[in-house]
């Protein structure tokens, strides 16, 4: 099934923030942030909570802006715990926008910081969200690696909510690998815990997982039943993002059942929600689904137009180069994990010394290069000025010579002779003086 996966990618990203921390209302957070007696570290934590509230309301731009500011402040003030929280939240937001290299870099950073701090539960959260990125890239074995590590941490901590969430995620990975027995086992474990905890939103997640499993087994009616049950809960808890996915999944199944009209109705609802929350990635998928509906109704021209819109929006979100960047970032992370196990201070000092030496060489090389470039520019400009002066003197010389050509010389002397013959002595003297001055200037 092509569209069931749309829902599950999102589920990995949030890791049910409410399971790990109780959120305050937006008004109470703003009141707290305005207090002057509140410590900077506490204010930063409140800002991350505020970003989470904006995320839940679909205001991604504002949520990202807040997290970026908190991350910068935490790094500046060396608040490692807050830095890890901001990196995790920002990484999750960027993942949802399809900015995978930046998201993976932030989540890997959050994992390392949290491991250093001994914050095991939050390590599990970040590991889970890294697995989500690999699910998006269809690297299921790598996704399982990170999620199984997260699951073991949560089981040891006896965190039921976390175990339920990760179990559902792992079940979905097995579903994508067509290992349906394993998928059902993990998802059913998750659903039992959700119902025991009376976690409505989590229950909606898990029902969608079940719908996806039955859909892949080519049981569309049973899949629709679970999707509709999940959609009912999503409307109750006002989870607009999940609603967008559910509308797509239900519409796709009705399309497979040859009910194009009903499919279009659900796709239109998905489009409205996607526009409301600013989810460009999901809007792109809706365009593709519209194309499939129009193709089913033999309206190929309109289907082609929808497909163009889908591709244009998709290309603006994700491209092939991002996959290469993610592989490079993952390699860097694995190296960093091994290095972090070695706590020898002398080795760290050597690394720092080498880094300083490398920066000094780069700085020195840059300065030499700038000096060479500056000298070259000066020489070029100087040569241009000399060339211009030379050309000017050549022109002036040609002009002077033109004034003293034989014809001019003969005419000038004839004019002086004529004046002398008329006995105009003063005029003749003036002409001779001017002619002598002209000759001197020319000769000089």
C-alpha cells in the first residue's frame, strides 16, 4: 500500500511529548516568561514547551523560530540539558518539513548530549525520532536498530507509555518489511497498553497502525474500519495532523474500491487540513492522490496537471542529495560514539591542539592568499595607469608633430614674410615670438 505510510512517519516524530512531560497552557507559559525573577534556564524550558504548543496548533514556522533561538542561547550559556531538548524538538520539526540532513544532525546531537547527561528516557525519544528518518528513507534495518535500542531503555525504566509508542513504531517497521506476524504482535502489545492507560491519542495512533497492516494484507474494508475508528478519536482530541493522514488513507482505500467520488471527498478534507496546518509535504501527496482519482475517471489532462503540481512541491521539499548527506552524517555520528567512550583527557588535549594548529594554518594561508591577491590587484591597476599615461603622451606627441608638419611650417613663414614686406614691424615681431614659442613646446 502506498499511502498508509503517510501517517506513520509523523507518529515517530513526536514520541508523545505528553508521555514524558506535562505541558502547560499557552497563557500560563507567556505569564511565566514575563517574570523577571525566573532563571534563564527555566525560561528556556518554558519556551520549548511553548514551541510544542505552537507545533500542536500547526504553527510550524513559529515553533521552529522559538527552538532555534533557545538552541543558540543554550549553547551560549552552556546549558547542556536545554540544548539537548531544543535540538530534539527542532530536529523533529525539521524532519516533518522534509529537511532530513539538518534534522538528523540535531537529533544525533541530542542523543549524544543526553547520553553524557545520563538522561536515558530522553535518549530513547531521540533514538526513536532518528528511526523515523530512516523509515522515510526506506532503510528499515537501520530504523529497527535505533528503535530497538530505544525500546530496551524504556522497558528497563518501566515506562509504559514509551513502551507502547515504540512497540507500535516497531510494528509499523515490520509491516513495511512485509513481516506481518511480527507487525501485529508489536502493534497489539501497544494497543493493550494504550487502552490500559486510557490514552486516547495513543490509541488513535495504534488503530492507524492496525489499519495499515490490514491494508498491506489487501483487506481494505477491515483497514477502513480501523482508520475510521482512529479518525473519530482524532477529531475528539483535535489532532489535525493525524486527521490529515487518516483522510488520505481512507480516501485511497475507497479509490482502490472503485469509489472515486467518495475518495475525492476524503482527499479534499485532507487538503483543507494540510493547508490549515501548513504541511507542504502532505499537500504534495494530496495532489498526487487527486491525479489518481482523475485518472480513474479518465480525466487524464487534469490528472497530468495535478501530477505536475505534486512533483513541483515535492522537489522543493526533498531531493536525492539529501540522502547522501544523511549517510555522511550517520558516519560522523558512529565515529563520534566510539570516540565518546574514550575519556582520556590527554587525547582530548591533543585533539584540541591539532584543531588550533589546523585553524592557524588555515588562517595563515588565507592571509597569504589575500596578500597575493591584493598585490596582484595593485600591480594590475598600476600597469593600467602606466599604459593609460603612455597612450596619452603618444597622442599628445602626435598632436604636437602634426602642428609642425612641412606644410604648416611653410605657411607660417610665408605669413611672417608678408607682414614684414608691409613694414608692420610690431605685428611681425609678435608672429615670430608666437612661432618660436610653438617650436619650443613641440621640441620639448
